C-alpha cells in the first residue's frame, strides 16, 4: 500500500514538474525566466542590487557570509561578545558602502579585507601585543608569542577548535581565510599582501601545529 | 584513524564539521533591520546614472523631437503664395498664360468660393500637395484624383469649387482635363 502511495506521489510530482516546465517554456517570452535554476545570483550582483535599493539582496548576501565572518572574528578573539560586535561593525560598513560599491574584486575578498583591517584596528585600540601585520613576512618560528586563549564560560570547545584558536595570528589568519572564507592560497596571498610562498608556509605550519596539538592532547 | 596520523584534508574536514557557530538571532535582526532602514529611509539621490535607469524618457524625448520636426516641416511646406519656386519658373512661360483659352463655367480668383469654376494653369507638386500655378496665383488642389501625377508639370484645366483657407485659395477638384 505504501509502495503504491509512493508511486502515485512520485507520478503526480513528475506530472506537476512537467506541467510547470511546459508552462515556463511557453511563457518564456513574457517573463524573464531563468531556466537554469541552479545558477545563483553572484555576490557582486547581489551587492549591486542592494545598492539599487533591493533589501532582499542584502539579506541573501548576509545569509551566505554571516557564518564565516562571525567565526573569523570568533577564532581570533575567542570571545563571542567581541566577535559579534566586530561582526556587526563589518556589516554596517557593507550597508554604508552600498551606493559606492563597484565590482573591482570579488565581493568576498572585499568583505574579508574589511574584516581583516577592522580586526587590526581592534587590536591596536585594545593595545594587544600581537598584530596581524602581514607586511612582515617572517618565518613562522619568528612570530610573536600567541595571544592568551580566553574561553568564554559555558562554551564547549573541541580540541581541534581550541588548537585553531591557539595558532599564531598569521597562521590562524591564513587558516581561517581558507576554511571560513573559502579562499585559495593565491587569493589569501593577495588579500594579506603576502607572497604566495609565505602564505603556503603559514598554512603548512598551521596544519602541523594543529596536528601536533591534537596529538599532544590525546597523549 | 589515530588523530596524530590525520592528513591535512582530514583536519580541514573535521574543522568544517565542527565550526558551526553563528551570530545570535538578535545580532542578525539588528543587522537586517539596519539594512532595510538604509534603503527605505533615504530617498534615492538623483544622479547621472538615474537617466540610465529610465530609458523610456529618452524614447519619449526622441518621439517629441520627431513630431516637432515633422510639424515644422509641414508648416514650411505650406506655401506662401508668391514664394513657390515653380511659380517663379512658370510665371514667364507662355503656357501659363492660357487661362482664358479653356472653356470655363465660372472664374473666381481671390474671392470666396463660388460654384464650380474652371481654372487653367500648370500642375506642380510640392511634397504631398498639388498646386495649380497661374500667372496670378497658385491654387491648392484638394480631392485630387489618384492619377493626377500623369498631369505633373503640364498645363491643365481644373474644374471644381473654390474656397479660401487661411488666405490660400483651394480648389476641390472635380475634373482635370487638358485645356
């Protein structure tokens, strides 16, 4: 009985889909229909649309990138309230830049550049010892001491996440841009104004430190 | 697989699966509300690019321009009686001066319309209009037959009622024949 019902449901769905496709094809000349439904609107186009007054375009953009940007700040600061504050600041910058926005680079590159610069300003403002100074392409061993990891009470942090948060800032930056921002090493090098080789080294040492940290935690 | 033997890709995958934190709902609401306020409160400034978003305005402007030009052309085409070039070319020619040769029922030149009259002169076309050019004046022909073109630049007799329209004598053509 269930099989019959399933078959009937599948058949009905197939018929409905066929009817929908035929209707769309017949009326394509009347409506601007994008039949390639799998192609989402690009970030750059959404931002341009938002600049023209389309609030829903910003909402889509925000939903796409809010997690990565928030976790970028969270891993760096290790404090949810600070991360949210920085996160909100960045998106207000995006909102205020809507009318003057021009597509000169990928939207995500622009967004994370804003985030990086804002983080640097935050560190300077709060007199933190370590800055995300990517002009200095020193080897990872020469980096400044890591920041103290401040874990907010009540937040369960997996060993892996803890190891990421304990990385030296430059290595952490490269790691987060790759895993939260989805950037390639070339993009990261350009965004952080570093050489490709230095970026690659930082990521390699980051992964090595994480693995060692996890191993030490297990041993 | 023991943790210490994890490859980079394993680390990446594990991180992706664990890293799920999101900003709070309050934070989301505040940002989205600000984004909506930004586009709803501030009136859109008129700038140069706004014209690019209103292509129909340029189409309307172009249409108006065409209408004005056509109207001006029509005004120009409406002849001042002594200024028509064919008249100057025609005036001294003897063929024009045969007004009296054709049989006429009634002749009227400048006065208001009379019953059907016949006037002889040379047919000339200007634009879409036909004129009968005589030594004294030119007559605008209306209700011309479809085959009037065969009489172009010929001396003919035109029969029809005459009337005055804006200082222009108009003949409602009933018949065209050779004098």
